[in-house]
C-alpha cells in the first residue's frame, strides 16, 4: 500500500509540474487509427523527406527529399525554393532525426553544420552559426538566425540523453556559454537572449537585437534548458516564462493572429529592412500555433490562456474556409493560399482543445487533425519550409515528440 501511495504522489507531482511527456497519439484517439497505421504513416514521411536526394534534380516536379548527402560523409537539408542551406532546416532535420532515433542522419547533419555554418573563434560571431550557406558550405548570410541556435542546442541535449552520449550536451553547453557572454556594445554582436527581458533576439546584431519574432518563442525548449544545461538555469526558467507570456501578448486578442515580427511588448513590428510587411501573419508566424500546442502538452503551465488563444485562431481560420495564408493582425486583408505548414502547425495548436469539456472544441480539434492525416506531403520546388513544419507537426500530433529520453 505504501508503494502504491508513493507512486501516486510522484504521478501527481509530475502532472502539476509539467512532465515533458509525449502527447497523446491524436491520430489514434481522435481519428481511430491503429498503431500500425500511424507507424506506417510516420515511416512514409521519413522516407518522403529523408531518402537521400539527387541534387541535380532538386527543383524538378515531383521531387520529395530535402536531405542530401555529400561525398565526405556529411549531409545537409536544402531550402529547395532558394537553392541554399539554412540553420532553420539543419536544426529541424536534427530534431526530426533525434525524435525518430536516426543517429546516422543526425550526425551527418550536425557535422556539416559545424564544419560549414559555425563561425570561427576569430570573429565576434564565435558560437553562432551562419544562417544561410550555399550547398558547398560557403557563407551567404552575414549573421545567425536565432531560432537555429534554439533548435540546435535542444536537439543536442536530447541526443545526449537518447544515445547516452555526453559529448552532445558538452557541445550544447559550449555553444550556449559563448553566445550568452557577448559584449554587443563593443563588437556589435549581442547575446542570443536579452538579459533584461529574457526574450530571444530576432538577430543579435545592431540591426536586430531590439525586437523579436513570436515564432522563436519556444518555452518548452527553455524549460528543458532550465533542467539540463550546465550554467544559468535560473535565467532559463525566467526565459521560459517570458516566452510563454509573449505567445499570449503577441496574439491578437480576438482573431488569435500572430505577426511575423514583434516588439518585446508583443506589439506587431514592421522591420524597415525586410522586403515585406513583417507586422502581419505571413511566413514565420505560421509556426506559432505549433509552439503553443507543444508547450501546452509538454509543460502545461498556461493552459487556460493557451486554450483561448488557440480557440480564437482555429475558429478564425475555419471561418476563413481554410483558404488563405496571409492576414493582417486583426484578420483583415486575407490573401495567399492555405498551405502544408499551416495545416501542420494548426493541428498541433489543436492539441490545446482536444480534451476540452466542450464538444465544439473537441470537434474543432478533430477537424484539424483529420486534415493533417489526409494531406499528402508536399513535393516540387517549394517543399522545404512548409514540408519540414508539416513533418515536425506530425511528430507532435502522433505522440512521437518528447523532450525527455
């Protein structure tokens, strides 16, 4: 009896504190799919995107893979729409690989990233990774993109656990120590996170450190850092809380629409150096529901508000008829076509409503999950960004994503 009581206490503590457990398999619980059907579905996605591709055919109609191996035993994820390699895609590829237990592909991607994307010790960017390279590894971009480091570090921490390989965590800690100890006023390269408000910078340079990007808000990752990294764990606890708050502050209070870029207050921000209006929902913002849904089931520290934001957003998109991909913050000026990335991220956001006491919420969640299950993965030239968000989302919805191994 004492053992049973003790186990119940432990379970209660885990539920209250946020256990970082996997999501339910919503394909099974909401759609009635069998374990074997879901496994086949996920295997097909891996084969679709990660069967080594033929680089000479990368933009041809019908091409599926975004994963390309090199003669020296490494590999890269290609942005097939722009003919380059980005930290976004490399870190997403590593995250997908560790979640599905593909160490060979993980190592090939990480080795390419270290060799070609990492800035040298002779630059103020030491510790960061160049956000954009050509397929030979030559730098194109002149800075990082801050979400890349978020995914790189988290993927390394998970790889260390999953494969009992402490060298991955050592590398993650070394990166973090470098990129959180910059003298921005002197060198023009700042810390990855603003130490006053605990929020991630859009880009930690003079042109981008004073605002942020709601889709870079990954409180579940930062909770993981607060439990796993070597130094400054108290800071990462505060950073997780700040990111969680920003996912509320930056969502429109009625439509649930997120902007691509935002001020630290959450107000939409139009960056004058971008080639489009970054104060509206265009490209980056489609990932925000994925971040909310992920935090909802992994951490569970802001459930009521996250439920309302997702209810607002998913209802808004349904009323729009699942037609458009770009919106003003208030929902006006709808244009562009609904896409695979939105389909995936919105299904993850629907996790927040899947167990609602309200039948309408549960049916709304089921509809988004059904859409995701029914959709064929993208092919052709523009399969990269939307396709990887689509794949990541399938991991969450199918119960194949964890931050604890």
